[in-house]
């Protein structure tokens, strides 16, 4: 499990809406939060909801969660946290070296199977069109595998019709 190099992630309409709204509303700092859903037996991530959290650094170039904020989400949704997201207002389209270190630490050393979403700015009209037209040029997803290291994960967006049917 979770060693499958062709694993992908599906994202519900509801989660996408939350993500794009949050990133736009906090466009001048790194927006960040958690991804909720489940991981199937093949190691694919199924993201039902996104949960914005405070960036305690309030910074355009760095983010950090408050541990108590993560704990509160875990208590509300036991076992449902399957990833994290953050934004790069400065436009960096790939993981920074800090991001790579974090992903490796959590995925490999701590053996927590999170997926990582990074949204790249600027968060203007192009970003909005990206959302409306179901493209994902502003969004990249990663996972650091034990065996093959950091990999980009393919994303699939669910249709509006699917939303509300799926349960976590
Ligand atoms: Zn980053």
C-alpha cells in the first residue's frame, strides 16, 4: 500500500471550492490547511473536504500550522486527515527546498501517508479561470515514497453530480 507509483488523487467539487476560495481570500500570505477524505487500498487519495487552518507565521514565503489546530481537526474527523495544502503567493510553481524537507520528514521518517497540494500564484483572474475551467495549471500535488522518493501525483476533479453522494 502507498508504494504505487501510478497512484492518483481525486478531489471533490466541495473541496476544490474551499481550496480556491481560501487561497484567493488569503492571497498575500501562504494560505494553508488540511485535506480530508480517505486513502484506498491502492494508495489513491480521495479528498472530500478541505479544512483551512491559520498560518501562524502570517508570511508570504512560509507557513506553519499550530499543532493544536491540527489536533482539533483530528478530534472532529478521526482518521480523515490525508494531506495538507499551502499556497505560493510569489508564484513558485514547484515545491521549495523547505517543502521537500517537510514532505520527506512526514512521509518517509514519520510514515504519515499525506499528499501535499501546492497552489502557485499570482491569485488573479488566471487563477480564477483555472478553477472555473477545471484545469489545474496552478496546482501541483506530491508524495514522498519510501522507495522512489518525491513524486508528482496526478489529480482528477470530480463532477458536480458526484458531490454530496460520496461520504468520507
Ligand atoms: Zn511551499
